[in-house]
C-alpha cells in the first residue's frame, strides 16, 4: 500500500518542489521506501481539473523519451496530451524501471506504461458506468471526458470521477516489465497521439535558461569538492602535504583514503585552486600499465586472450575456404573511445538526519541509490536519488563516479557536498568504449558469391565496469574497497541478415597489463560494441564486393534476398526494405567501387553499410569529399533508412537519428583516446578532437521505413531508436573513402594524417 | 578579496570575491544564473558563453575584475519584455537541443553571428560557429535554426521599415 506521504507526493505537491529552483524544500523526512509498482496509483494521478501526471522510472537523456512517454500514456488513457505531465527517475517518487540504457525506453519500458494507462481508462469507464447506470459499451471517451454515446448531454470528466482520489487498483505481474491490469491495449490504428510530433516539453526551458539542472542544485551550507587524480595510471599515493593548500581562503579539508584524494572548500573556485595546488607524492607502478595507443592494435593481436567465446558456426567454413576460387583476409581496428561528455561528471549529496539525497544526472538513478547504499553500508531506504537533466550521458553515468563521490564526501563531512570533475579529469578518466581488433576472412566462388566468412572479433574489455557497482566504481578502486575478482568482459559480433552458407564468428577478450585504478576502464558507451564490430564487418563485406566485382549494394541485397527464413520481427525482410529505401533516396547508381580516380585535389565517393540492433534496422550511405593533398575528409551527405517499428514521435525520432549519425561521424573522423605508456594524453578538446560545425554534412536524409510485411498490423511494436543508427556509419565512411580514392583504410578515425599516409603509401 | 560591481542582465550586483576568479563561478554561484555552464574551463567549448559589448565571451577564462562595470548578458537576459529572442524561438521551432547542456553557448554565439551578419551563408555559419562544441551533435539542426532566425529577423526588420 502507498502511504499517506506517498500519496501526497503523487498529487504532485512535492514534485513542484523538485522541478523548481528551491530544491531544498523537496528534502523531506525519510525513509524513502521503493514505490510499489503494483499500485496503479504509483503511475498515474488524475486531479480534479482533469489533468494527469504520469510517474515513470526512466530518465530522458535528450532524445525526447519523456515526451514519447506522455504520448503513449495519454493515448491509452484517452486524455488530452496537453493536460498531462511526466515525472521521471526520482527513486522515492517514481516506480523503479531501472532508468535508461540499451535503447529500451519504448522497446521495453513503454509496454508497462501503456498497459497501466489502459487499465486506468478501464477503471474510469467502469466508474462512469456506475455513475450513469449505463453499460460501459454504451460510453465513449475522448480527451478525458466520458460521454453516454446515445445521449451526449450526459458526460463527466476523469477529474470529476477520480480527481484527488486513489484508484486503489492492484496490477499483476512479477516484474515491472510484466505489469498489467485487465484492460487490453488499443490497436495501433486507434492511437491518436502516437505517430504525431508534439514539441518536446523540455526544450523551452533549455532554451530560455530557466531549467535547473543537476549542476545547478544548491542548498544552504553546501560546500565544493574537487578530486586529485593519480598523475599516472596505477600510481600509489605516498604522502600529502596539506600545508600546501591549508592557507587557501575557504579551505575546509583534504579527504584521503587509499589513492583517492578530494579537497573541499567553501567556494568552487577555491576547491579548484586547492586541487591544482595540493602537493602529493606518488609512486609509479613498476610495470608499465599499458602500451602506447599507437601500439595498441599490434598489442591486441599478440595478446593471449583472457577468455574466448565458443565460436558460432554455419556450414563448414574451413572446407569452403579450401575449395574457394578467391580468398581474402583483412585486419580492422577501432581504438578506445571516451564518452567525453560536454559537461564533466557532477553530483550533489545532502545528508540530513542520517539520510542522504543525491541530486544527479545518473541515467540509472535507482542503480546509483542501490550502489551507494552498499558502498556506504546504509539502508537503501535512507537514500534517494533525484534525477535531473545533465550533459549527454550515453552510458557514462551508468557508472556514476561523481554520484558515489558526492555521497561519500557528504557523509564524511556531514554536510552537503557538490563535486564536479575538471575537463582533463573527465576526458582522461571517464569510462571508455572498448577497442576492437578484428580479423576478417572471406571466400568467393567462381561466380563471385560469398561462400564463406570467418570473422574474428577481439575486444580489450577485461574488467568491464558494471552499472553503478559499489565495488567497481572508480572511488571503490581508488579507496581500496574494490572487489578482488575482475569482470570477464565481453566481445560482440556483428549483426546482419546475410545468407552466407559457411560462416564462423569467433570472439576473444584481451586485457591490458593494468586493470584497476586505470583511466582505460571500459564501460558501456552508446551501443557499447556496435560501431566497432560493424566497422569491421561492413568494411569487410565491401571488400568482398570489390573482390567479386560487384556493386556494394547489389552484393548485399543478393545475400539478404538469398535468405529464406526470418525471425518473428521480420528482421531480414525489413533489412531488405531499408537497404532498398536508402539506395533509392540517395539515387544510388549501380557500379563497382572504386570509381575512376579523377584529377584535382578533391575526390568524391559514396559508401554503404547496414546493420541492425535488436529489432531496429539502419541502412546508411555516406558521400565523401577527400582532399588528396591534405588528407581531410568531409562527409558531405548522409542518408539513413531506419526501421524501428511503430513510430511514436516522427520529428523526435528523426532528430535522434540525425544526432546519432553525426555522433558516429565524430567517431569516424576524429575520436580516439591517446595515451603513452603511463597515462592518457588526450585530455581536452585540443588533444581529443570531436566533430565541429565545420564538419557537418550539407545534407542528412532520414527515411523512416516500415518494412513489416503486414505494415498495418494492429500490434506493430515500437522498437528502440537510441543507438541502432550509430552502428553502420564508420564503415559507410570508410567504404566511401575507398570508392573515392581506391585506398582501403582499415582503422578509424580517418584523421587527415592517417588518410594522407594511406594515400601516399598507395601511390608510392 | 575585493568588491566588484557587475552589470548583469540590466541589474547591478556587488560581489566580494578574489578579483581573478573566473566570471563563470560568480554568475553561477553568487548570482544564481544557470544559463552559462562549465564545460572545459579552458575556453575551448563555449558552454560558459555570455555576451559582453556585443561579443560572445567565454566566462570560464574571463577574470571577474576585467569586466567590472561592463554590461553582461546571460541566456536568462536574452528575452525582451517576456518575448523570446528570435534566435531562441528558432531553437524551439527547429527543436534543436538534445541534452541541451551546450545550447547556451550555441544560442549566444549565433546571436552575435547574426548581429554582425544578418544573412550568413552556410559557410559563414559553419565558420562562425566552429568553436562552439556539441557532444549530442545537434550541429545540423543548429545551422537550420540560425537560418530560420535570420529569416524571421529579416522579416521583422522589413515590417519595421515598411
């Protein structure tokens, strides 16, 4: 049962406090038990004025998922979208749906939201039926007004039926994703808001400066902390000279435990000065923690794997290779890539009466609550996490270092502490997407058919950091409270629906020499492995098309259409539809690559790549200009055909895909973690370049495909859209560079120096 | 510490701070203005941008004492008489932000770009905005919004001149 206090929260009274500037007023006495997700009242509150608030356990990282949640829930509830709002990711107010990640907002978590809203509609219609003494079948409802169909003068609003009162309905289902009431979902054809594009509600306050972000939280008595990181990976702290900072105005304390150091001062700029000025003696590890980044590919190829997956087979690849007309082999490489969020890690923790409120942009706020409870050995219901907007996360806050640090320091000092990382700290020490070294072998028969593919993926991912784990988060490592057993990590394989009769996928995880207290910690980064493995595989497929003397799109379509089976999401059929849609939108003319090399400094070309993520398909074309004198690559045009099933908000989806494409473009052209044999050396926007305005394509075309063989089916699912389109672009750009220049570059990023060296090597 | 007088969004504030303190921390922590944000502290990304004397200035590397008495405008001060600036309106119409963290710098840099060049070409937009970074990669949409704002501002000027 929900308590009286919970019900007050659900009326929105406390929510007003959280979304306004006066955050301190939101701090009320705990404990903060979990919201009972089985109660309909935990999800939906309807007020007398016929407005509704939805409470969901998700966070919005800027893709407009909050707006989409309002759309699907108001649709099932049959209430006017404009009369709704949504509260997300506050651990003691919204039911635990795990926060965000894995492109699951609509694909997974949208379903219980819809079922809960449908159940609320059923209950309201039942109340109206009692009120009017008319069977439910003789009632109609629109925009939160129930009307007796035969006598429209008899009507009542949802607000009049239940405003200020509870539903008192218990839903069934063991897990939150299984949650359901008695009501069926509407047929897709009966949805009114779904498929329309209301503007995102979070944009006006982001544009006029009125939004309060997690970085903005202030409470009385709050102080500022900054970390002092080890100067080299794996360095051990020998001693601190506190007198080097104790004279700084506003200085409060140096906190040290193991190799973790923070300085705390009254004012932010004082803490920054103290962190810079603190004299500390460190001892470097005897062995080098890692090879320099320039040597990483060869290191990975030579390394003994920490684990290897059981290879997956189709047919008999070895026999097919032995009898092949033509064989090919290529090595591909994608380096470590950081999250490098535009704003560094931050959080504010406020301890009051032995309890803790953490204000954070943690995409998985529930996980942060649970992890901090374990880390500080506090009961979970003494802690709550208030999710607020923050800089783009894409996995960074799923291991929310600053959230743990703020909580740790706040309990240590017993006063509110705000901690924020500095730029060099964030760029060097955030979690990294794993580097991949991939060896691809292919065999063609005499007719140019790809009869065998042997695809080997090795990821440097040993001791991959988990989601907000109390014993793997960085402060747990530095304070010596980490676990002893490293995580196994993983290597993924590429995803496509090609019919290749003989195929082997192999996976291996390899490790760097240093796995703890290192800036090269791997964690989840936007589609954790997808851009890497798709670069390897889709570059390779392009090379096989070249070897076969085939057009790259025709070569792929032939393999897709040669398949006979399909899965229950029609992934193969929808892949074909996307490949064709992209080629048509681009105006793809059938020919082999490379095109004849032109005169002049600027060479142009086009490249194709395709993949899927779960059930979402993305087929992409990049058109490039390569300056053969400077090596500079400009991707002038991108086309993406995208099928994520039922589209909730077409404009929001287009923008999400548009940004995902440019995100991958940044990885294709610029991004790489640089390090020497003792520390990361890419530490700011100079040493770690990222996409800029001048790199932006002239034209980006996004085609929303519904390639379902029964496109009008009433139960068309809504699949995820946050990450799938990130996968193919690296390969599409590399394939376009080959088309333009005739030179195949098998490592990203395609920075000018690398491209120029490859062009020069080819002509030498 | 010393007393410094600041003119921010048409209001006068007197703060008692170390004179070399970057303006960003005074705006955020003493004046409670959250438009300018910390991104790099190095003047590389633009998230901390404010307007001073018709220029887009990076407040994270601007000593507070160096702008005493000068008219400073932050994102919060861009609207006039409750009306959003045409640049802000274009940002909403084009649905520009994703996370939105950098958009303070994008909007204010665009504001200066358009003030100096009311009808910029694509190349001029790319060049003028090049030092303002976005990690959600809203660049394509920002550029569309700048063109939209240029059109609305030109239309408004025609109305005034008609």
